[in-house]
C-alpha cells in the first residue's frame, strides 16, 4: 500500500480481478452517453492501462516504491480491452454485441439525438451510440489499440453512430482519414466544420462549440495530414480527399515553428532548424532549413 498522503492512480483501487487473473473495471460510462452504466468499456480500460503504466514508470524514475509500481504494471497487463481477435474488432463494452443491432441510418440521417427519437431505454438496449467511443480510443492512444484494428473498428462503429454530440464528426473524420478513407472522412469533416455556421444542432444560441472546433483542427492535423508528434521525430502520413489538391498547416514542434504542406506528389517541410521527419513508411530523415521537399512516390 502507498504511504498515507501519497497520491495513487485511481485505477489502482478501482480494478476487479476474476479467478483467471483478468482485470476488469465495472460500472462506468465511456464517451457514449447512451449506455450510462457498463462494464469493461474499451475506451476506459485502454486509458486506465496507459495511466497505470505511465504512473509506474514515473514512480520508478523518481525512486519510489518499485513493488507498488510492479503491482500497477501487473494490473495494466491484466486489464481486458475488448479486442476479439476472431472478429478483428474491439467490443465497446462487455455485452455490447448482444444488444439490438440497430444502425443509425435505419432511424434518421445523422446527426440526430437517438434517445429523443426512440426513448432512452430503447437506445440503451441497442447498438446505437452517441459519439466516437472505441474510435475515440484510437484517436487518443493509437499505440494502445490492437495492431491493424483501426479500419475494422471504424467500419463497424461509424454506421452505428448517431453523432448526437458535436464532438463526434471530427473524430470520425480524423480516423477515417487514418484508415485511408479520405473521401468518407471529408463528408464528416464538412459536417464538423459547418456545425455552427449552419446551426446544424439548433444550439448556436448557447454559444460556439469550441471543443468541436478543436476537433476540426485535429482532423486536419492527425487525420488528413497524418501528423504524429511522437518522440523527437515528426511523423507525416498524408491522405488527401479527392477534391483537395494540397493541405498546409503551421504549428510548433519541439519548440520550433514548422510548416508542413502535402500535395499529390510530395511533402514540403519548412523549418528554422534541422528537423527529423518520417514520411509514410520511410525511415526518419533530416529536413534542413529553410525548406525540404520529400517525394511521396517513394513512401508507399
């Protein structure tokens, strides 16, 4: 046990282990608010696993209780994450696949508020979901999800999503682009970008949807441009929809201003100091200021 007054990860005390040693988190609500009390929500468990492992690493790095850190790592390793290798999919939560298999398009053209149309009980007993849930886990912690599961998860959950939250379309746009479906991503990107301009949800009188606007930028950055700012190397993996000829974003990476433009033939990087970049599947390479062009044909 941790000494009195010492902070511990919430999950270190909120996890149940079964007789087989598997770890579970019960009675939670993930991003999908249509299903308010569920067990083993994939999004929650994946984030808890990441939290426990990073907390353990921090304890070890600062000379803390290594036995306690080892316990947290054991719990993280034992946490179920809903992945079914036979189906190649993550189940959103325990029992989700046994619910009524409703698709959003069977009810109304998204976005819509499913619980107002069908009633909260009917929706809670169905596979309809309010917003990105499993797909949000792919967005936040892609490295924690089962390898090569993104395309299958997006294909399965997007038809079941009502996009009843303003936060949902941009996240799906980002992940559809990452799954190499840029034209499908573009339709949801446009929905997200025009949400307030068109007052799509009839709620603009209450103010702008600022989090949704942040999601629009993330769809551009992490989706269509494929930016991955992990470590010291900037990953770039563009996937442009058919109507777009190019996309450029300006941002800061490791403290220095950077501009990245992708078109059909190349990635163009503008920087003030040498910068390591990784385009597509190529090994990292050095970009020198003020401007470096990397052909795309060599990355596939």
